[in-house]
C-alpha cells in the first residue's frame, strides 16, 4: 500500500513539475538597470495581448519610527491626488477610459502601484507612473480630506473588527525589536497628528528611481519595454537614499503572553514563534521546511489540524497555521484556533493540544507519503498562481523588493522537492520552543470579570 501511495505521489509531482518547467522555459525573463538606478524586470507571456505594469518602492511600515506610523500607506493614497501634468484623480480617469485596471497596496516591506491593460497602451501606464514619481503635488487641501478617509478606513478595517484589532495588538508583543510591530495603516494617534509636510519628506526620502523596481509581465519584449522605460523614467534623476537595515528580531525573546477582551462572541487562541525568513537565514532548506510544516498542519481537508482537532476530537471549530517566508526581515510562524465552546473546550485545552501536535513533529518525522502529499499540494498552488500574469508580476516584485531575486520564483520547486522528513523534524525542534513563543488569549468582553 505504501509503495502504491509513493508511486502515486511521485506521478503527481511529475505531472505538476512538467507544466511549471514548460511555463518557465516559454517565458523568458530579462533584467536591466537604467542609468538612474531603476531596476527593470520583463517577463514575457504571449498568451494574450495584455500586460501588467507594476512599480515597487522599497518602503513600508517596517521603515517607520514611533510617532510617524502610517506614512507609507498615507503617501500611497496621496499618489493619486495630482502631479505636474494632471490634477487629482485624472490619471485614474484616463486609465478607466482605456479599460485598464489599476490600484496600489502597502505592506510592512513595500509600496506598489500597478496597471493591467492592453499591450499597446503600456506607454500610457509608464507616462502616468513616471509623472507622479517625478512631480507629485501633495496639495494640503487634498491631504486634509484624504487623512479623514484613511482614519475611517482604520475604523472599518481594524477598530471595529475585533479579530483584526486583537491581531494588531498581538503583533506588538510578537515583534519586540523590529518595525514589524507597526500597523501598516498607522496608529490612530499618529494619523490624527500627521501633516502634509511629513508626507512630502517621506516622498522625497524614498520615492526615487534607484529605490524602485519596475516589473512588466505580458505580451511584450525586452527591447520595447527598455525603450519605453528609458523614454519615460530615464530622465528622472537618482537621489541619495537613507540607510534601510533589515528588521531583525531577537532570536529567543522569551515567552510572552497577552490577554485581550474584545467585542466578540467566541474566544480565540493566537500563538506565534519568532523565526527567520529566506532573507535572514543562510540555510534555505530550513525555511522551505517551515513552509511545508504550515501546509502539513493546515493544508486542506486532510491536514493534521482539521482532521485531528476539528473533525476527530471536536476540540476546535477552526484552526489554522501560516508562515511568510518572503519577508525583508525575520518572520513569524503563526497558529490560531477557536475552541469548541459547545463541547466545553477552553483556550487552555486548545493551547495544550497544539503544543502536542508540535511536539509530535519534533519526536517523529512525518512519513514520506504524508510529506509527498503535502508537497504536491503546495506545488499545485504555485502552478495555479503562475497562470496569472498579475500574480507572476507580484511574486517577482515582492522577491526583489525584500532583497531576494526573482530567480527564486523559478527555483523554488526544486527547493521544496529537496526537503526531507528529517528536515521537517529538525526545523520543528529548532523553532517551536517556549523561548520563541508569544501567546494571546482573545476573550469576549462579557468574560472580563470572570
């Protein structure tokens, strides 16, 4: 039986491997720099006459300091409020009239702006993006209106959402030493005292061509992208940049515990272990082992947490595990669960049982059959993601902006295949320790007096 399972897993991996290799071979990827330091990456995908253009800046909430949180996100909003050539909202109107999709996003490590449009309209996207890079206006009256929009966004997405609010508070405990403790949208007190001049200074500090990566994926060639990039971005001068050190954490900060009472009906357990990322760990095999552990615990219907804790023991109504390997600094391995209160289960019960699952990984390496099944699921997810030109561009931009290389995108299949059951066991022993642990018990407000 085991031999049959092993052969089936090998066949599945082979079936997934071939289309990914074929896609890589048929999609040449080129990189080059303009004289002003702008890095340009072009990935050809000629299946449809469509292109995605993304401009990534190396700045996000982990770059911010106490008292000035939220600057990166607020500046993202203001990038749509006018430049030398266009008034507020005019760039978006032009793109809408061309049938293009556009948006932007900010995270801990980066801020990015993107357009998806017909290949023959790429020059329009470049012209608009270069214009606001070179000549953002930042009118005070627009800032005064937009900061109120941002404060309302914070209320809707965080302050009025108990789970989001709890996780924001939890991050301040999990990251005692790095800027990852900062909320991307900013603390409300910082938003209330933010000034337009602060955004102007932030823009002048970080929005320079030599701090950006232009990613283009779609029905284009290297030569046509190079010509357009030199025409529109080439005249923008490079600028000196501030020092940007990676947000490193204490290896073993010691066990930290937090109890929160929020406006929720059900208690929730949050557990986090301080772990490295691919950017901060020399041994990449350990990082890929952590990725597979997350999938082993919470990689679908047959994963350990849903199969054992949810359906088997009816200990929890939900449980999850996740890990971001592609951070600029050190990362977290996260676990969360909601106890089955109808069965009388408590947060202490769930915490004890999650530890038992982690200890099992330390004591016994997973079988090769289980690891192959989990690996196949992870690879399948990567294959399906790469079918989208937007996802291809986003993966390239994220890797480059956190200090890695886009080439990891094409190499990670082999890296995942190289992980052994013993690697899983060793990673569990190394990183799932009390000295790396943060725990939050998130409780309904009505239980505050109990």
